[in-house]
C-alpha cells in the first residue's frame, strides 16, 4: 500500500499515513496532533521493487 505524506496547515505538523488508493480517494485526512482537517498532501519520492529476471 502507498505511503502518503501530509502537512497540517493549522499546526504545521508533518505526518505520514499508509492508505489504499481507494481509501485515499474517499477519506478526509485529519492531523493526528490537532485533529484539523486542513491538511495538504506533499509530494514524496517512491520506489518500486521488482523481481529480478535472469
């Protein structure tokens, strides 16, 4: 499952959460520190691990 990074616009807390793609589209994310729903998703790097074929 993907890991999403967010920053709270109210308290500036940065946090990550693991969500399925469908949950990410449906849920309204809230800050775990102040419970505000004014959060902004941050861009982050990702990596993909694939099977090595020989």
